[in-house]
């Protein structure tokens, strides 16, 4: 059953898109938060209507984790109004993020910019190299206001109002559209262009994320066109790596055929690891997702932690494990030291015992103990003086033997 306007509750107006009003809405059936574009097609020229139909058809076909998800469309013929129901991105757009950074005088972290670059390039790859032999799509209006962030800071490419389907048999387009700051030299020169114009715009966008201002600025479009044709721009702030600066410079090459393709950008050493993580995360999210009608599974997918968070948890667990292993090694090392000390003490005690035994042997050789312990000696028959001397000698010998025995037993 087709959706109706009454199936949704308007919460508030977010702003204006390329060709209409954008409002935050709630689906009454399950409470899901979405947005819709409210477009009055009755006031549009025929070319604008055609562009609108193109955008709706594109949104229905383009299904990618980094492209704003299309849910439904509602046509109100009485009021000549079209409602395009789409995914709601809680994080706002990149234009708002850049404005906040300028106001707070802070730069974005390079890791965040690399993640934005990877996700946007993956989205463009879906547009430029679509599967099943379908036509290539040029976005043609890449700019911060058209790039959205969800609650997990994932990038979502939206607003295909200026996109154009580029069939394989006609590999160039000539229509003059797009945001002036991000327009490529071939667009400024009204020359034929292809998907490399999107690469130029992507480079401009990423440059602005780093420098918090576009690579080319001017007070009027004529001056801006001259600067873009000149192709000279300042290096991004030195807080960012030389590798990132080099890749952006390649993307902003005046000659479109020298700009990297989406594939070469994704395969660059700068993005290889980030892209791998994003693709794993996308696969996980796709497995969690279900059909629109399965509300319960949708909630599970929304509440599921992002791939980056999962990786951070795993990294933390690994760090804790490494710390525990290190502590265990330190304890083992300490125990080995204690054992060495004990062994040394035992050796010293053994040496003392051997020394005492040697002394005993020498004393036994020096003294003739046989008469003292002989059974033939009758102490009772000895004279009092000799008997006292004999008994004293026996007592001394017995005491010495007791001392030796005690020391040996304690060792």
C-alpha cells in the first residue's frame, strides 16, 4: 500500500535543499525518524521537473552505506507536491562542521579526514563504476552542504539534484552546473568532462576540511575562474602529512586525465588500511540490515556499534592483554632474580659447611681421639687429675660435634 502524507508527523523544518524544503519527520507506524524533501513541482520548469525525476530515480537505484538512503516517495497531485522520504543524518552536514571549526579555531584530525575521504571515494565508486552494466552517474555538485554525517560520524553523500546519468556510449557531458568554488577547470572552460570532474570537486572538499577554506577563493566568479584555471593554491596546514598533501595535489591537477581515479585513490598507501576497515564495517552493517518492513531488525542495526568502535574495543583488549603479559614477564624476571640470590646463598652455606668439615678432619688428624673413646680405658681407675682431664677433653669434643651438626642442619 502506497504511503500517504498522513502516515508521517512533521517535527520541524531543517532547511532548504537544491530545489525544495527539507523537514525532519517521524513515521507514525514505528516512530522512526526520517527526513523528506517537500517539492512543489507545479512551479517548476520542464527542465527542473526532469532533473527532479532523475534525482528520485537515482536515489531509488543507488544503495550504498555512504549514500543517503531512499525510503519512499509520496505524490500529492492536488497540491502538486512531491515528498521524497530519506534517511535522517543526525550529525548534520560538513558545511556546519567546518563553520564550527572556524568559529572554535580548531582543525580536524587527519584520521577523521582520511575516513571522510575513504567513505566519499567509495560512494563515488558506486556512482562512477556501477555494476550490472548500468549507466555511470556524475554527482556534479560535491560540496560540504551535500555531505552528511550520521550519529556514528559516517559520511553520507546526498542531494543528487544536479547529478547526470552518463551512458557508456556518451562518455562526456557538457552541461554547466555545480558549485563555483568546486568547479573544475574543464567546467569553467565549458569543455567536455567526465567523472574526473567529481575527483576535482572531491579534492576541493577535502582541501577545505584541512584548511577550513576552499583552495580557490575570489570576490566574483570571473576572478574565481581565473584562479581555478591557474591551478595555484597554498599547501594544506603543515599539521597534516606530506602524503595527504601529495594526494590532494594530484586530485587538483589541471589536466583531468592526470587526476587519479577512484580506484587508485582507494588503493593508495594512505587510504588502504582505512578502506579495508570501512569495507569490513559496511559488510557488517549490510548483514545487520533488513527490509524496511522489519522494524525490529532495523532498530538492532541502528543500535549496533560501528566498525570503528568495535576495532577500538579490540585494540583496547589487546593493549590490556599486552600489559598483563608484560607484568607477568616482569614478575617472572623478579622471581628468577630471587632464585639466583637463593642459589648464591645456598652455595655460600654449602661452602661454609665444607669448610667446617675440613676443619673437623684436620682436627681429627691433629688430635688422637682414640684413647678418649677406647673401650679399654677405664675412667674409674684413673687418677683424679687424669680422669678430670679425660672427661674435659670428651666434653669439648662432644660440644664441637654438636655445633658442627647444628650448622649443617641449618644450612
